[in-house]
C-alpha cells in the first residue's frame, strides 16, 4: 500500500477516532485503527464493539491496501508533524509501515487487518433525518443528567421517544432529570413510540459528528440492536442499551403550589461564590426563600460559613430547600441567560426548573436534606 495525505486532515480524523478506541489491554486488537486505502481515499475505522466510527479522508492512492495500527501511537506521531504532506507505504509481509514527512522518517509495526472485526455502518430500515442544530440542542441541554452509575445501565444513556409528533429526549440519574422536546418531528409513522436508549459514550460520538457538520441534516437508521448515524463521509454505529427506561413521567410534578422567578446570571454567580464553603461530601447549599428575597448559604465545619442575598420575584410561604450545588449549576447552565423559574410544593418534593424563553425544556431537581 502507498498513499499521500495532508497531515492536518489525518490529524483531525485520528483525533475523532481516539475516543472510540477500546482502552482495555485485554483486547489489544481494538486499541488499533483500521486503515484502508482505496479509490483515492483513506478510510479509518475504530471500534470497541459497542461504539464504532468511520471517516473517509481524501488522499492520493498509488497502491491500494489495508492494515491496522495502534491508534494512540499513530496520533501521537502525526500530532507532532508539520502541516505538510505525509507519505505512507506498507510492507504487509514484514508488518511494517513506513511514514515519511519532509525529512522525518518512521518505521512502525502494523497488524494484519484480517483479524479486525467487520463493522456495519448502514441500515435502510427505520430511517429519519434530524438537523445537526436540533441534535446538538438535545445533547447540550439534556446529556448532563445522564447517570454515571454503572450498576444501573438503563440510566447510562439518553432516552429518545416520539410523542405527539415531537421527538423527546430525556436523561435522569435519580437526583435530577432533563427533558427537551423537538417539535414537528417528521420520522416514520408509529416510530420510536417505545423509545430507545443511546449510551453515554455513543452520545459523545454523535455530538462530535454533529459538530463536524453543524449546518447539515444528520441521517439516522435503526435495527433491533444498533443505531446508525451518518453525514457525508463520517459514520457512527452505536449499540443501544437493551433495557427499559424508567417511567420518568412519575418524577414530574403534575401541579405545583409555589413559583419563584430569579435572574439566571445573578443566581449562578451567587451559587459559585457560596459553594466554596459547602461540605465536600454533600456539596450542599441551602436556598431560603421569602418575600422577594433568596438567601443562599453554606456551612463548613472547618472553614466557616457564608451567605448571599439575591433579589427574586416570590410572594409565597417562607421555604428552605437544600440542593447539591453542582447539580443545580448543571441545570442552570443549559438555560438561556434570562429569568429562571423554580416551581415547587415543599422542601422535600421535586423542584421544577424552566425558562419562558425555552418552553420545550424541563429540568427536575431532587432537594437535598441539609
């Protein structure tokens, strides 16, 4: 095999592959990327058998061929090369790849490509399109609530479901919930009514694809076990989480008794200042709400205590509610920079967080006992 490719193109492509590659030493073959030179393009594939990615890069092919090479090693080399043309030539009989860029010369060991798993990146069943902007909106506003608790795999992803011609995305980790609806979804009839769960790692790779083509339509296809996402020369395949997503509707209050409006920017700054004195274990801050006044406080047994008063629009009963400061900031960070609305019933019941400027979003936070 012999080819020439621009260093910057190869560097960007390998950078997208690195997060897909399997990190487990017990499966050394999957720490490799598959390189295939064919039809004046270089195809790079990476997989951990759960999430896979493929990129097709423009290249000048003198001799077609295919090989595997350690993904991190080749990226570390290419990252340090000047932005000039790279020449690859491989000798599969000796399992050696020669890499030349200007006066820089590497000889690298490669692996037989026949042992690399055959990955499928396409399906013609259950196809639909979603604009990259809409897809990024879903991921950016919902994915923060995906659980990292590996003992509950059904919470380790984002839930996608079609309800009344809207595409709903939900994430919940037991302490908070995030929900966003994309209206006028034009997928197939009776599609995704039961919903699917895309795992956290897969969501990260789909986001990367959407960020690569932010002004394009992204193509989706589904079979019984996988979802396939593609745009132009970038392909991602993700194994779905084969579990039932929890009945998230049960965590959304049907009605609330109290409502508080507060400036988002002022609230975020106050929480960041006060959380410095929060207990390391609970990361808790207390919100004391009274007539048009919100007092945010924290107490640390060794360092001391602090409080700050923020003006709000509230005329209900006085209330004190504790929150994990990180969870509260995560929720506030995805809302528009305007007034935020808190709706609640008591110190112990779930609290709704939303914004009139983003009516399709809903956040839920569980109070913290302090």
